[in-house]
C-alpha cells in the first residue's frame, strides 16, 4: 500500500499542520516540535506560509510518507541483521 495515499486519506489534505502529526509520528509535544522545526531539526521539512512568525508550521504528506517508509525499511533491515 502507498503510505502517502493512506496519509492523504487520513488527513484529507496534502499539507498538514505540524501540531496534528508531531505526537503520533515524531513523539514530540507541539511546542517541542515547533522548536525543532524552527531549528531545522525535524526529520522532515517543515515550513510556514507567509512571513508571520505566528503562521503554523506545515509538513507535506509526501515528505512524511517518505520518512515513515525509510523508518520502516531501517527497522526491517535491523530485524534481518538480528535474525
């Protein structure tokens, strides 16, 4: 199954606010995730539209899907190496 397609079905949009995904996919509280985004420390690209510091941080579903797929592949490889 295509991860990006499933995420798009879950969120019904191609770009999601970081606040909606930070806990589930990064294990970070909203404020921490925002600080990581500002410092460029998230595992995916996060951006704001416009020039306001009050604009929410956003993440593209495709970027999130690629990250999740890489994490899954790494976990599978680790499991093969242990066995």
